[in-house]
C-alpha cells in the first residue's frame, strides 16, 4: 500500500519515526521525502493499523495535515528502508522548524551521572534544540547550519546514522568531545575556570550581571530577587520602565509570585517556551523595579540545557532570574561574541559565551492570556518561521510592515510566512536586520515576490524602503485597514466585516492621525464608518511621549472654553505640572499647526492615565495605557457615559462627557482603581454599541477587533463579553494585534487582490 503524508513532516524526525514504527510492526517497504510530502510504501501488514499508529505517535514537532492511500500490487520488498529524497526538481514546500526547547529525554540524559553527555549544556536530539536560529540555507542538513564548524566524533556519527537511534539525522547533534563549548569571559579575558556555570552562579548570587549567550541572542541575567541587582541592571541598560522578563525553574516557584491557572501553566510548559504575562500576587516578593506600575510579570521556564543547569534542582541557588534581551538603546538583540563584548561591556560584569554561531537572531516570544484566549505581544522564538494558512493558492508578495514593532510577511502557495519580531525601524541596525532576515526567508522558502504592500505613512522607514524596491508592483495600505486585514487573513475572511481598530496613531487616508476606527472592510477596500472624535495633541509627537500633554488637549476640547479652571481643580495634576506650564500647553492647543488632531484611542488611554496621576511620561511605548489597565479594579461594572453621534456619517464617539465625569470623580477623591475600571467599561460599552449600530445599518454580522489597544486584556475581555451572540467576533490569535501584525494584513490584501479571477 502506498501512503502519502502531507504537513510539517520534514526535518522533524518523521522518516526515522516511520522506520522504527515499520520495524516494530514487522512491515517491509520504504519511506522517502518527495515534492508532495512524505511517501511511504508498506507490505506485510494491516495498512490501516499502521496509519492509525502513525497519526497517534507522530513526533512532537511534526504536524500531519493530510494522509492519502493507494493499494498497489505486491512487490515483494525484503526489508524496510529510508530512501534518498526525490524532489524531481520541484521545491518541497515544508515549513522550516522553529527553535524548540530541550526535551525531557535529553534532560534525563543530561542529569544522569555516567551518561556521556552528563551536564553537557548543548545536548539535543531529533525532537529538540536549535533550528531556525542556526540554519543558513536549505535543505536542512548539518552542512547548511552553523554546526558545520564541528566535526562529529565517531560516537555521535554512529547515533546520527542509526535509524533506530533518537538522534538519527539530528543535525545539531553534539557531545562534549566534538561539540560546542562554553567560555567565561571576565574583564575581557577568558577566566580559565573549569566549571564556568558554577562561577556564573556565584557571580549571580553576589548580585552581578552576566551576559549569557542563548539560542536566538544574548540575555542580560541577574538574580530577580535581589533588588540592588535589578536596580543596577535597570540603570545600566534601560533608563526606562520597560518590564524585564524572568525565568524560574518550575511552575511551582512561579506560583509563589503570580497567579498561574491551567491555561497559564500549559503556555509556560509548551515546547515553544514563550514569556507568559502573569498577574502578580499581592503581596509579591519580586522587586517592583522588575516591572514598575505593572499588574503583570513575564515569566518563562528554562528552554535550553544551559538554563536548566543554572536552575540546578539540588542546589536551588535562585528562585528567579531576570533574563532580558541584551541590546543597547533598543537595537536588535546582540548575537555575536565579539560584538557582545564590545557593545555590552558597560552593562555586564561577565560574559558566558559559546562557540556555536547564531545565524539568525530570534527574540523570546511574549504571550498574554485574555478571556478564554491568548494574545501575542511578540511573536518570535518557537513560532517563527512558522506559517499562517491562507485561503487557497495565491501569488507571492511582501507585506513590508509598519515602523514600530516591525515584522514583514511573505506569501507563498497557500501560506503566509510572518517574520519574527524585527523591532523599531528608526534604528539603522534594525534596518540591516530587516534586510538580512527578508533575504534569508525568501531563500529558505524560495519566495520570488511580484509585489509589495506598505503603510501609507510617508515618514515611515518601512515605507521609503518599500518604495525603493525595483521590479515590484507597489501598493500602500492604510494602517488600520491592515490591522483589520491581519485578522481577516488569519480567519480566511473576505468581508464585508465591521473592523474595530483601536490603536495608538496611524496615518489616515485624509492625512490626519487616526487610531480609534470603525471600518466597514473587505478585500476590495474599506469605508470609515465611525471613529473617535479627534482631539488636539499639543506638540504632536511630544504629546505621544508625554501623556500629560495629551490630557490637556482632551480636557481643552471637553471643557469647551474654561479648561484652565477645570484643570486647576485637579490638585495633584497642578502640583506636578504647575499652572504656568499648563497655560503654555493650552495655548499650543489653539495653534493647529503645532497641535494635530488625532482620533487615536491609545492617546485617550494615555490622557486618562495622566489625569489619574499614573503615568505622565511614557518611557516606553504603551506605558501609560499599561499602568491604567494595571490600576483598574476588577469586577466593577460601573460605567461613564459616552456620546455617540449616531446621526453623523461617519459615526463619532465623543469622550468629552466621559472626561468631564472622570475629572469630577477625581475632584471628589474617588479611588483611582474605580475610575480606571469605569473608564474601561465605558470604552467597551461604546465600542459594542457603535458596532451594533454599524452592523444593523449595513447588514454585516462579521466583527473584527485589532490594534494595539486590544492588548489590554481588561478591555478585550469586557468587549467580548458584551457582544450579542448574533454577531461573529474575530480577534488575532496567530500574530500580535499591535503593529507586529500589520505586515500580515498588508500582504493578505495585496495577495487576494492579485489573485487571477
Ligand atoms: Zn531532545
Ligand atoms: Zn560527539
Ligand atoms: Fe497600529
């Protein structure tokens, strides 16, 4: 019988798995990779039994999407063999495997005294270890990875060549005799210690900061429960309040600090090993400097053998370590030994290096549970370069992405290939990383793009980059339309749908700053069906960095005349900013050239955060909104009024009355938690009412939510709860709803429009 298997079945140990299964079941025949997937021929047993067991026991990294069978005449095979791949000159479209956390079998060996890989920090097998980060080109053979620098010793080679061994064709296979090794560097010199990990642990206990080379880049590491160490890391590295990610050795320990339900535990333990944002317990022994003004702490479990050695079960030296991406001033994460020692010399007291090169940089992924689902904050290690299925076959295109939290997306066949998180494009090094990664993914997946989609913002680096690409059809896609389209792509929707894009600010088709948008959208285009009433941002960009200025802008509009006397009643606000400064900003509001109008929903959250005294200045993108979400009391159902101009076309959501009532509550001394909750509830209710109206007027039942504001899980779960059941509501699951998802939306719109009729 001939069996064809489709899906993720190459480079994941599928053929040796089939071989072992056939041996066990006493079958004869062969298995081989072809351009159409894995082809297996079997004789001498029940075909159906074989298929059932193949489906049930398939290797953890494989994913079978289709199996077809054909009965063939008896050939009389004498044994079972793995045959050479046959591609007939065609491209075998198999996903490149992401980097996968070390498996239990390998951990067991690593901990077993007497095993030849006892305490070897680079142990791996067919089911685990680095992949995407070390692949230089396809096909996925050792010679095409950064492991080519290491010649296998006879013992490793024996395993590698034995189909019955769990390291059969494990390309990064290595042992202490032949594989990569660690070097500890202190003061620019190799420390010459016999056990570098032991020394690193001692440094960490002493409160030092160590740069440790990992899978997709370097981490800066310190003891998370040592407030002085955390504080000095923050001072040396960040100079802002951006949260640090933590690593702990077990879910049990994480539970000491944070709420971990079943879903959170599943995410923490998943083979992708993302950073999971968890709610802090009260009290929580983690120093506040780890994640200032934040309800959440990002935790992950160890994902390399080296990490596990830091958290040695018997010694239990630390409960949690800070593991933050090693970079300077928001440049891409450092991956190269020499560059690390130069760039991080002022940040780290010591360097734990290894000599396996990282070919492609991949940051840690970040996921946040919300309602019944999860939201991606950052999609990178463990997930990239995985595919997103699109409806049907289509042309090959590029979505260039936006400038903040950039990713790009390629399409090929029936799939989209979103890149890992690239970063903020204003940084010249980020652009280099962008171009490198684009070239690499084009080669790995053999994509030859015909066209490119980009943001309408004329000042975006991604836009001017896209416009310089010769030989491609070019099309600009409006920012919030692309947000909506990212969900449409994931769900295979063609529209019409009502898309709610609540976001910071993006460039609108009329040249103003949008960001609180209700779009009636389909593949062919969109109509602005509603939006937040634009309010002045005094100083433009400045008001985005300094929410207290956005607050003055919206109060100016809400007060309709006497903003100064209203603001002067908020005593803490006055004492923080003083009346003179406020007067100046109010004057700026009157000069349209210096105070662009914006409907950005993110700015509304910023403004309320500043009025409540939570965050006056954003030291990183989203800080004010995060502190507002973190401050909101749970379980409160009170709500502020919002004016929805139903007669207008487009509909206009006016938050003036909301702001006035908030100020009233502040003056009355109502608790911040209550006001923040009432505000969230008001926004949620206003969104749902507006959507219902648009849906009724236009007869559209598919609703799509996207944009960075929906990373606020308080808001997202409230909105989802309020929608009536006759509407079908879709949100991002495969890519972030923030600007990291823009490129998928751009690519999807372009690809669908280019499909031949
Ligand atoms: Zn393994
Ligand atoms: Zn070896
Ligand atoms: Fe956006």
